């Protein structure tokens, strides 16, 4: 069986975790700050807040930006449910912006149109969460320009995109956003088993997210409402959570980051092989904008259903029957039963729904072997020609 994605763990990664198991701190030690510093240096940002998942990072990012009851958050319907759920955790309302037919990222044309209409109704979003699908950056320049015009904040959901660049800069530098979030789930580019991080250049947002990840508690005398009672003293200033990353996870992350560029390089090489070998099949291959270099978290093909006699499901099943564990990223979030109960319905975001009828993620990961990739290409040829 060939999975659609999987982690790459070497002996150094294993040793790094074992070293921590033998050390004084399993949590709240030096590894998490070191992991954060490593991320700061890689993506060129001032602050990082490591947490136990990207979902947690999205939650505290929304809270830090003030999303709450009566506020509206917008994201893409073609994403993992966490990009939308984070708004609901805060009591805010969620809405979606349809995708671009070429990149499958949130469409800036649809965004601008929806903002114009929202401004007339006085229902502008407080936060917009663009998602860098498959590791290709959204059109951040345009989204940032619209944020200045319409006064919303931006969280980049870059769960797929560590190691990717936009206009030559690594994603996560927050040049065109307030906060960027990465995921370190095992299928993503680098892993901490479970884990996520929020990056920002704003000291106030950083401090706020640090507080929220650990119960809303501070030990910093400068932040306290009264003089410290002594060495034991801390204050809870707001309602936070236990979203901390452990030392084991951070040590794995530090070790993994040493190979970040290698991983992305392997993925890009394999994506280029797909680009070449699949070009003649009745498929739409991933479009890449000149402004971006993808981290190639996913390789998404779209079936040109008018040119083949099989259905989406038959092709999907035939691949799985051949031992190729293809997947589909994603079921449009607004079509989930939970979101339908909130009032969303089929037809609301037609470009996303059209995409869903044709998309398949084929295996792509750093250690995908030449033989396995050949098998995938051959199987696709057999099914489609
Ligand atoms: C994986 C993923 C998340 C959630 O990441 P976790 O670390 O598993 O919480 C959020 N958004 C997107 C786009 C993802 O792919």
C-alpha cells in the first residue's frame, strides 16, 4: 500500500527524542523555546508560539485578534474543517469565499466582490483566513491590500506550506498578514507527531497567544495587577487553555527542521515527474503561480470527466484497489452536516463544489520511491487511457 503522505523519521530524530526522555524536562523546558527560535530564523519572523496542534494555533490566533460573538470570520471552503471551526470556538460567525478555479485557493476576485457587498450591509469580516492549499501561497499581496481597504485582520493557514515561498520570502514571515499558522501533523512537511505553531511580528499578539496557550497565566511581574507575593506567585489574567507543546515534540521538530529544505526539494522533484509523466492524460495538473514556490504538501489532480468514460468514484476506487491510497482534499466545509445545520447549502460555493467532483490527491511525500511513483503513473495511464 502506498499512502498519500507519510512522515520521514531518521535515527537523529529518534535520538533527539530519547535524549529528552532522559533529561530533566519533559515539558516546559528549553526545547520549545529553541524550536520557536529555529522557526523564527527559518521563516524570518520575530515571534513564534508553539502549541499542541495547528487547530489550537488557529483558535488562539482568532482569540488574539479579538474574534468573538457578533464578529464574522471568512475562510475558504476547500480546507480542513479546523480552518473554519476556530472561528466558531470563539463564538464568531463563519462564512466562506469561493475558490479560484486555477489555484483552488481562496479567490481574490470572489473576496473583493463579497467585501463590497458586505460593506453595504455593514457585515464586514473581522478576520479572513486564507489557506495555502497543497503548499502554494494565496495571492497575499491582493488580500493584504483588501485588508487595508476594508479593515480586516489576516491569519494565514499555512498548515501545508512550511518551506514554501511567496515572492521569494518563506511563508510565515507575516509580511502580508497578522499571524501565520503551521501544522506539524505527520502527513505535513515536517512533523512533531502532533503540533502546530503561530508566527507573528506583533509583540502584543505574541504575548497574548503565549498567555492563551497556558491557562491565561503569567509569571511576568510587569504584567501583574499587583506586587508579586513571592517566588511562587503567578496570576491568571484571562481564560486560557492548556495548548502547550511538550519537550519531546519540540525536540522532534528541531531535528526534523534540519531537513526541511531537503524534504521540500524531494517533493518538488517528484511533483515535476508527475507534471511531465501525467501531462498527456485527461487530467488538470496543479497550476503554479510565478509568485510562489510550493512546498508540495499535496499533488492534486482533477479528472477531465468529459474526456473519460469513468466516474470520479470509479477512478478513485481503481487507484485504491491498485494499492494506491489516494485521498480527497477536501470535502467543501460548507457541505458538512454540521455546517449545513448552520444554514449553508449545496450551491453556495459552486467553484469549490465543481472542484470536489473531480479532485484526487495522489501520493506525494519525501520518501516516495521511484518504483512506487512509476506504479502510480502507470496505474493512472491504465485507468484513464
Ligand atoms: C492539518 C490542517 C489543519 C489542522 O492541523 P492539526 O495540526 O492537525 O490541528 C488545519 N488546517 C489545514 C489546512 C490543515 O491541513
